[in-house]
C-alpha cells in the first residue's frame, strides 16, 4: 500500500508535464463537481429531501478534498501572503481577460442570461480584487485582515466588508438574503 498523507495534503511534485496537465484537469473537474453537488443540495432542500441534500453536501466536501489535494500536488498553495497575491492575480485575470471575452461572445450570440451572469461575476471579481489587495497589504505589513463581517449576495456574489447594504447594488437583492462570514 502507498504511504498515506496522514492529515495533510500531498506534497508538491514536479515530475512530468503530462501528469501535471492531468492533475490540473482533475482539479477543474473536482472543483466543478463540488459546486454542482452544492447546487443540487439546495434543490433537494427546496423540494423537501433533506437527506438527499445532506448526501450531496457530503460528497461535495469529498470532491473539495480531492481538489485541495490536486492543488497541493501542483504546488499552488503557499503562505497567506503568497495565496493573497495569487488570489488577486486570479481575480485580475477574470476581470481583464476572461469575462470580457466571454461576455463579448454572449453579446454576439444575444444570450442575455449569459451576459447577466458574466456581468454579475465580473462586478463581484472587482470587489474581490480590491478586498484581496487590502488584505495582502495588511498581511505583508504583519497584520491580519480586519475582523469586520464579510457579506455576500447569494444571487450575484457582490461582496461587502462591514455593514450589509439594504440591497445589492448589482442585482437588487435585499439585505436579509445576504450571507455573513
């Protein structure tokens, strides 16, 4: 039997480009499965099947565990400072390149739903970029990010630090639906 990881994700290993590509593809697949199963759990709850919902959430957790392990093998988990910098870079890519290109195609194909979801996501990514930049500067200076509540709109992902707004500036969702972290 192969040596188990024993309460820690596997160590990074850079042996083989094809293997690295496969691990990256597996990371994407496990991440998507986790999110899909969480969405399925919400549907099961709404339809009155709490145990089916619990099953979906349990398997989503397992899929997230697989994704974390793959991320570790790829060497993409660093210190908090490094992780904040990487998170900021990811948000910047989504704002500057990904959503701009995706939205252009959706507009050409007159897909209003896709345009809306891309607009919501891009606006939320701007929130995240700013918040990660703030947190990065604080951690780089030896301080933790502030203790204020983080509020997230469950419809569009708009993210606010501090006081929850009366309604979402992106989609109009009222404050009682925001999730607090």
